[in-house]
C-alpha cells in the first residue's frame, strides 16, 4: 500500500493566496464604510477566497491510500474508488504560461458513483498515476488521446488510446 498526502510545502502558497485575498476583500469592509455595490463585490470576493481556503484545508487534511483494491480517500471528503469499478481515467495538463510551461497535472478517476481528482503536488504523484494507468489497462478503460499523451510524457506505459484527435500539445510540438 502507498500513502499520498499534500504536504505543507504543497499547500502553503494556497494558504497565502487565500489569506491575502481575504485581507484584501474583508479589510475595506471592516475598515471603512463602503457603498452597497462595493460591499456586495467585496463580500463575493471574500466568499470566493474563503471557499478556496476551505478547499485548501480539506486538501491538506486528506490522505490517499492506494492498494490492490483501489484508491481510498481518508479525511473530510472520504470515499473509495475500487479498481474493479473504474470507468474512466483522465490525466490533464494545465499550464500557467502561454508556452506550455509552469503547469501541473490533474488525475481524475471515475469509479462507481465517486469521482476523485488529485493534482500533481501530492506526494508520489507519479506512483499514483502509474497505478491508475495500470488499473485502466487491466479494466479495459479507454484513454483519450490527451490522457495517453500525458501518461507517455510522464514515462508511464499505457494501453492503446481511444480514437480521437491528437492533443493540442502534441500537435504544437509536431508543428515546430
């Protein structure tokens, strides 16, 4: 069994963003009188940053256990995805730059009535992704072209991808 967690180093920046956002939005509401429209806008902004902070706390408290039966989520939003009930696997890359750099991966597993999303900041993401790719192959779950490409980019072998268009990253790389 392997255990995966989001360590403090993985979520500290999210805590800082949430705190800064709350300070920027709640500060004016507490410090000075605001017009009704500004109060609504600042209040909505504060709600968004509070929600983001809450999801960061949940992520930090979550432990993911992976064994031969599946993925088991321990924490505030617990649940299980059994390998035998795996219906879909998606590995998506999200870039923060136009050139495709500085991004992160998000692994999504669908099984039974549960959907589990894990981003690449979790400890041993590569190991988790490797187990998911192997389970998808064993269960005959077809991978879309972008998912297969992203697994290959990580050095993880997969079964054949489902037919479909080539991922944008692959097309951009072949155009150069």
